[in-house]
C-alpha cells in the first residue's frame, strides 16, 4: 500500500510579475533538492528570483515548525521542491497616452506563487516492490516450446514438397526409357525380318 508523504506549503500572493516570467525561475528549481534549489534561486538573474528564494526558505521553516509541533521525524536534508506553481492573479487595467490625443490600453498582471516541499522516499521505505524476473525469463522458453511442435509439421510438409518433384522426375524418366526400349525392340524385329523376306522373294522368283 502506497504511503502519501506530507507536504509543507508557502504562498506569495499578488506579486507584481507575470506568471510566464515567474515560471521561468520555478521550472529551474522544481523537483530539485532544497539546498540546490536555494543556490539556484540565489544566483538566478531574474527580478522575481529573490522572492522565490524567500518563499522557499519560508516553506522549509514551515516544515520544521510543523514537524516540531506534531512530534514527527523530519530530515531537512532529504526535502525537495515537490510543486512550484505560478497562478494568474487579478489584472490591473492601465492607459498609456498616445499621439494625437489617443490612449492605448494595457494590463499589469499579478501572480500567486505557490511552493511546497516534501521528503523524498528512502530506499528502505514501507513500500516494497515485487519483482518477477523468473516469470519473465520463463515466458520466452515457453514460447519456444510451443513454437517447436508447430515448426515440426511445417518441416515435414517442406520435406514432402521437396521429395515430390524428385519422384515425378523419376517417373518421367522411367516412362521415357520404356518408350525408347520399345522403339529399339521394333527396330531390331524389322532388321531380323528383312533377310527372311528377301529369301522368300528369291524362292518365288526361282519357282517361276
């Protein structure tokens, strides 16, 4: 069963910066450790960076205070920035003078910045992950065993198909040889009958 980690928040509302510009700094520190996030915010050359630095220190102080009041164990070195949001606040409508008596309208945007820190889950936590390497390895072996009987009839069919042309060619050769032998026998019979016919013809002539 997953155990939810406790979050400690800090907010800075109605800041005179647009949400888009504030997110440029918040994206740098989101997901990082507290010490790394503090150094990043301290050395970032943006106008809102000092405000985010103070807000992050406030979130860490809130975590220390709440853990001390509730009597829970808190490892400050294990804290990280879990959420870093810049929500759109109210907009102030302004007018800028323009040439020929005209006026251009524009808006001044405000931002609500929300930071929350939480403690990272240690390797020796309450949540245990069950791994099944044996089942994963056995699956390909089972597939191979199932594939082997399927491959056997395919091989037998291929062997039969390979043998069929050889048998047909042998049958054709035997038929051709039989025809040749029959023709040779007829030719030998004709040669053997020719002298007999010649002798009969000579006997008929002599009798006349």
